[in-house]
């Protein structure tokens, strides 16, 4: 899979995951699992040079 396509998929997943996080209570196990994935995606995207300023609306 080309790098650009992989980055596109990661950005889309990051956006979708944040929507799920917003609609889930922070005190749940599901939220904690989503937060781990959110952190991993944030690291991957940042390391890939993606500026998250506009797309990171959770900001945790």
C-alpha cells in the first residue's frame, strides 16, 4: 500500500475515533481502549509529519 494511502486511512481513522470518544463516557473501559488507539495514531501521524492542529479536537 502506498504511503499516501496509508496516511489517508490513518487520518480518517483518527477522525472517526475522536467522534466515538466524544460520544462515550470517559469513565468506561471502552473509552480507555479508544484513548490508547488515539495516542498510537497521534504518534504515528505526528512522526509522519502530519500537522494535527486542525484535526485533533480531543487534544488529550
